[in-house]
């Protein structure tokens, strides 16, 4: 048994590594190669899955049967004009410039009610 152990202890010709070290290195390279190929296959499978299954939490773009298009009334003073609109999720910000000064109205599109009025005052 010591003869086989002695054969493993000597370096492989042309290298400084023993036969045991070379065998361990070969196993490590094979295992890492399998992990790389498996990881690449997993990433490709995840991309294909995400591409073929669109998000389920998105709101429907079409009104439900029996429901017409939603109308939201925003009361503004006479002579006022809409300066800008900004949409973020289900909130709409409307900048109105009127005779009393500029203001921003924040509307919740899901419920159709005005959530906040921000009056802009000079200092």
C-alpha cells in the first residue's frame, strides 16, 4: 500500500503537481463546467418562461361588460387653463393656472375622486 501511496506523492512529469492533485483538479473543472452549463440552461429557461407568461397583475385595458368609459369631473374656476398633466400609476396630477393663481390637483383614477389640491403661492 505504501508503494501506491509513494507513486501518488511524486510529481507528474513536466509539472510540479502530484497525480492526486491533478485528479482533484480534473474533478473540480468538470463540476464547475456542469454548474456553468446548468446555470446557463436555467437562465435561458427563466427568460423563455417570463416571455411566454405576461404579468398577471396588470389592470385590464378594456372596460368590463356593462361598464362604459369612466368620466371624472374636475371643477375649475372660469378662465382657468390646464398647464400640464402627469400620470403616475393610478394617480393623475393636473396643473391648473387660474385667476386665483396656479394649483395642482391630484386625482385618484381608480376611485375618480380628487385626493389633494396644492395651491402654489409666491413668497
